[in-house]
């Protein structure tokens, strides 16, 4: 690990992923419609990453797949 990297445990990541959506909604003061629209936008962007970069940039394509997985697990 480099000096400028942050060490984050899997437990911390799991806690953040479970609490972040509601905390983010509270911080942004968005209603249900805005939250659903954000989910749709993230979904659309991730789908584009998956197919567009499948051959030319596999890492970016994987980012799209991970985003889709997170969207599926995220509460609406």
C-alpha cells in the first residue's frame, strides 16, 4: 500500500453501502421521484459502459457491471 492510499476494511465498505443511500437522500433532500430518476440515470449510464467498452476498455466495462450490481441491491 502506498502512503497516499486509504485502508478500508470490508466491514466498513458493507456498512457504508447499507447506510449511504438513505444518508445521501437526506443530504440531498430529494423526494422519491428524484431518487428513482437518479437510479434510472445510473442504470442507463452503466448499461452504456458495459456494452460500449466491452472490447476496447474491459476495466470500464467491469465498472459498469459493478454499478449495475449495486443498483440492483440498492433500495428504491
